[in-house]
């Protein structure tokens, strides 16, 4: 179809840029990286207005450089850019860079606009009717028949010759719209026409099979059949022919065609594009003749959208092609302005947004990898791509790079090893690296060479040449007898007794650069009887207080640093973690399952607002040690010289092994034991401690606490709680057993005696509530535990208020069966009533077979009372002394602390 070629200056800005030699140096942006990926292709990465820009510059004048259009096969297949580029890359056709190219339908994968290769029409011409869309004018990028790049308008038409007339129709192998004529050839993606009944179709057969639809081609054939207007049957496209489909005003021009008549159709394009290697329509045009020229409404939503962009641009001599992607987004106007600053002659927009992708070949590899950061986080599968190709085959090495494991001046006796990073030929193709193919030649013979390593033997200035084939690299450095400066550093100038500290030596040359030396060349010593130091600079105190020096000698240079051994941490305890945040911890497991959560301390806790609930399940194993770890997300370094780790644990009595892990000064892990194996036998809160061996190098860091069980038959599921994790520094430190029973409490020892033996527990919130009255059921439980009564085989005493489902049924039954307690009557025990001091006297006398009486009597205990003998027997055994006014107060409810005191005395008398 005929198009008038015009250039509209829709957007023009004055720009400033700098030219340096034959290459452009862009003052308006920051160059982050720039290097050739083949003889004729250079990759650059820039930052422009905080936008990452990737740029491939392709020199078509280089005899080994091509810019190819890789079209998918089948045409509607899509693939990531790097996958397509790598599938096309092979010896003699190395893809060294690529960008996404054409717009395509994301629903079915078909390219949306004209693509032609060597005149063959791969996909038909389609133009949008609105300037609000990207492609509304016939503009394309391609490589013309003379091998030059081109961005320009194209002028194509399809002419039908019939009955002496030349009639231009609307297209080939695309959807037929109103008042249009379309020709369908065997290259249509369907074997049938995609039309409706509102038109006529003429099925034409040619003498030969139509193997391609091409520009410059004329097909002539005979009408074999006609699909009439109103017939909805899809016409079959003959392999040796075509279908002319017309409707509306175009139908009027062809409605008189008859079967048997001859029709010709010719496909034409203007001379500039005839015989082009390929043509790819896109849009909008961005730059024309070095000026901003946007063939799109820049106020439209698509143009104003800030989105990643892709473009192809060319130089005025059409020998250089620029492939450009911009991440993070620009508007179309911003993109055109940016390209004008690059100094390109012409530029056209390609598919962008999530499709914007660039890949490059990096040194030492033939694999194309992603160069930009796609907006979706990963590559989108795209249609055709533009590929910068090197046709040079792999040859002799001409480029190499080796790196040193240590860089700087060398101390005599030190050793450096080289590692080959890449080896490439003149085309930047990677060459196989074999260490034995490298030679190292010293200019002054100040080093001895062995393979890819060299050892300094004499002071002076040296220059090495590393060679492989025709590739060479030089390395210059100095060799010295001693460092110009040598210093010692450490975390502190003082250290705890028996602790460890790491010392580090820093050696510099005369220019202030790090000196290369072997660790074995650095000699460490200690002056003064304060400890020892290893060959790696780890000092360990021998436990003696005093001052000394750490001495380092390197070559002929010796320096020292003062050190004092003394107590630096004076606290009794150090809070490691109070379990206030579950997020401080994570669960790790071995042959188990586990979870953790923070629990309100009012339910379970010893300190603060929360404790940690640890649930574990070790069941289902056939062999092996099961463990559930509660591990800190960050190690906690413990100051000074801690002696042990302490923690409150609410046990479940499931016989697990409670352990932990700490790390020493070098980071090595060491287990610590809070209990023996199978040692978690208690229920309720208990404070447990894990000793830290003096052999573990300080400072130590806490890592984790965990439950383990090596014995499969003992591997169970359960729940425990932890609170108040701390380091302890004094052997005399004693943790208060309850939050409301301090170490100064006069009854602390008696309460602790009962707690340690599992006879009495505190509450889940960590308190003992010593003044609370004791219930009859709790008294039964305490005595059953203290007397170690058998609670597994008990006779039901028949109390209506103590059913077998009662939580303390077994203990109450056992204590009644033993004749120590009785019910209020034959049918009730009254478990929740308060135990009086009189009742306490009776059950303790009965429980421990106490005898005797006193000469002096309590004035409020008369002979007529049933408890008279019990109270005075209790007094006779020094279990009670009564009150100062010589009263016993038999009817008063006994408190938890008083019962604990009386029970302790009865047990230990």
C-alpha cells in the first residue's frame, strides 16, 4: 500500500554530549563498566538519572561481526532471551549479545507487525489506526541488501491483476476487516481462512506449490472455486495457490470473477528494503537524522507510562548499531531524549516493559547471561530477538587474565599463587585453560617459579611476564627484607584470667600497602608469666594476674603490645536472653519436629512479660538421636570469664537430655550439659545450670539450648518452657527459687529442700505464694510424694467429690488408703477446703508415726479437743513451737510456707 514518507518533528530538545576520539564519552551519565565482548561488539553499563542502562555497540564494518534477527520456529513459540541466544550460539556463530525485539501477542505468541527475511514475509504488515499506539506508521529496522543497518519508513503494496486491472488490496495473511481485500497464502498460520460469511472468497490454484510468500514475487493462477456471500464455510488455502477474500467496497471490484478466470497477485516493497537480510517493523520512531522525532502521541497513556524500554539505534553511516535497554523505566519522551544525548542518528522503540531484556557473553565463557534486571524479577519469554554475532572461530590465545591470591609487596620467603581467570583468542572466544600451558618469567630473578606459584628470594623491584600462546600479562611488585611498619591489634588491652584473645599483626610496605607474607613467617611470643600464644596469634591466659607484652617478629622487624590480665567483668550474672521475643530464636531439628512461641509470664514464667514455649515431637524413629534445638538467630558474646550458664525450665518429666551449645574464641562449637542424659525428670519450674569448662577458650558466645534423646524407646513428644537465660560468674551465686521467696527468706532452705526433691512446686508464673492457704487436696499430694506412696494401684475411697477423673484422685486415694487422712464424712473429702493447723498436726503425726507429748500445753488447745494429743506430739518433736502468746491457733488455715516448714522438720527429724 502506498505511503507518503514524511518526517514530523514532534519533540525536539537541545542536547549536550562529549565526543572522545572515535568513541563517545558520555558526560551526562556514569559509566559503570565497558569492555568488548568480541572484535566488533562492545558492552557498556551506565547509570543515567538513577536508571540502569545497558548498551551493546555493534560495528558492522568488522568482518567477523553480524547482527542477526532470530525468529522463533514455530513462529508463535516464545522463549527466554538467554535460552534462545544460547540455542543459536555455536562455533563460527557465537552470540555475544542480544536484546528482545518485536512486539508480540502475549496470548498466542504471534508477532504483531511485519517481519521479513530475505524478502520472505514471515508475518504480515499491521498498523494501528491510532497515534496512541506504538506502531501506527510503516517504520522498520533491518539490515539491507548491502549489509548496512537501516531505520526508515517502508512502502509495501499487494496488487491483484484481474481483467486488465491492477487493484491494490489491504494485506496478506491477516484478519480481514470491513471493506478490505486480503490474500491468504499457504504461509498463513492456519490452513483455512479466518473470515465470516459477509464476503466472497476466490480459491486460486497456481502451477507450482507456493513454498513462501515474498516481496518481489508474483503468483498467477486459475480460479477453481468461489465461496459465495453468506456462506460461513472457512475456505481451505491450497498449497499450490492462494485465496482472495473480499468484502464491502472491495467486493464490488471483484464480485464478477468467474471460475476458470486467471488472477495474479504481486507483493512489492520499495527498493531500499528489497532483498534486505531482514526487516522488522516496530515503533514509534524516536530519533531521525540526529533529532528527536516521535511518531506517537506523547500525551497518550502508553507514551506517558514510566516503564522499562528497549530500542535499536544506528549511526549516520549505517555501520554502527546500538542495542539499548533501560531498567526502572522512562516515558517515551524521556527515552527519546536520552537516545539523542547518545548521539545516534536514528532510533526506533522495540517491545519494552517486562519484555525488556539484554544478554551478553562474559569473559571466559560462551554462555549468554542476563545483563539487565527485568522488571518482573525474572526473564519473560519473548518472541524474536536481535543477536550480535561473532563469526570468528576459536584460535590461538591472545588475551589472558590471572589474579594473585595476595597482592602487594612481598617479604623475602613469602609465596604467591596465580589463578587464571580467563584465556581468550582474538575474537574473545574462550580457550581451554590448562595450567601447564602458562609460563612465568621474572625479569630480575628475584623470585623462584614453580608452576603457577612464585616465592620471593631477594629484595628489589621485580616484573613478571605471564604467557600462554600469544597472550601475555605483566605483574610488577617489590620484594623487601622486612616490613616498613608492623603493628599489633586486639579487641582490648586487658583480658580475664584463663580467657583467650586474638591478636592480629598488620604489615605494610613503604607505600603503606599491605605486605605479602606467609603466616609461618610471623613469629609470636609472650613476655611475662601471663600465658601462651599460638602461631596464629591466639593468646591464652594462664590464670595469673599481671602485666606483660605480646611480641611479633616479621623478617627483621619486631614490635610489641602491652597486655594486662585482670578481672574486667565484675557482675555476678549476665543476662543472655530473657525470652521476651520469639523472633530472637529459631527452631532446628534432628529426627524430630518442633515449634516455639512466646507465652505470657502470668501463665508460665519467671521473669519479665514472656517466656518461651518449646513443643517437640521425637516419636516415629527407628534409630538415631532425636533433638529439638532452640537457637538464637544471633550469637550472644558473654563478657569476661563465665563459669556456667543458668536457665529456668518448666519441665514435663519426659526424661530428655537438656543441653546447649556455646562457641569459643575461635568460633568452634562446644556442647554444655544442663542435665545428665535422661535427666529431665521433674515437672514444673526448676533452675538448671550448665558448667563451662576452663579449657574452652574465652570469650565464649551462647548459641542454643536443646532437648536430646539418644534412646529410641524414650523418644517422646512434649512441651517445656524456658525463662531467664543467664551467664553466672561467681561460684557462690545462688538463684532465688521463686520470685516471691528471696535468698534472704528465713524459710528458703526448707522450701528448697522440698522443691529439689520434687515434693512441692511453685505456680506456673514462677511464684510460690507462701502465704496462701493450703487445700486438703494439695496436702494429700505433698504427703503422697514425700512418703513415696504407690499411686498406681489404689482402692477407691468412694468420695463423691473426688471422682476418678479428679486430677489428684490417685494421691488422695493413696493417702486415705494409708490411714493418714480421712474424709469429712464417709462420702466426701472436701478437697478444696482449707487445711487447718489442727488437721495438719494429725496427718503429720500419722504420716511419720510421731510419739510423745509436752509438759507445757498450748492455752488454746484443750483436752476435750480431738486434736489435743496430735498438736502436743507435734510440739514434742520440735516440729511446731506455736505462737509467742503460747497459742497454736488450731482452727487457722495452714499456709503453704508453714506446711512446707512443718513437713521438712517431720522428714528430717
